[in-house]
C-alpha cells in the first residue's frame, strides 16, 4: 500500500472507520525480529512485499493485495472489502 493512501482524507476515514490497521515492521539481517512477519507471510501465502491483507471472520478467505499499488487501486481494494463484508453479514 502506498503511504499516500494515509494522507488523503477519504481513505484515512475509511480505514479508521472500517478496519483495524496493523503495521508489521521488518529489519534487514534480523531473523529473530522478522519471525512474526515470516509467520504472517506463510499464513497468507505472501511471497513478496509489500502486501496489504484484509482478514475477517466475515470473509470466506482473506483478501490480499500485492505490490506497490497506487492510491486509487488501494482505495478500490478497501471498498471491495467493505462491500464483501456487508454482503456476507447485512446485519452489520
């Protein structure tokens, strides 16, 4: 996800309203520090970074966006997750 996603009000508000963002940091040459990241990569089938993962009990499977996507495609990805969750559980 591009950092500019967090700098525009539309996406900032959407993220804070609909999601619980988590940043997983990485350190070069520090395998112990990076172990949680490696576990997440294995869990979600991520081979390359960056990746944006949306996981929810409302979904049949997690949604993953790979690569340095621009803010427009990231916004569309976020909106699709919100729509998918609403369709799966209209009571929310």
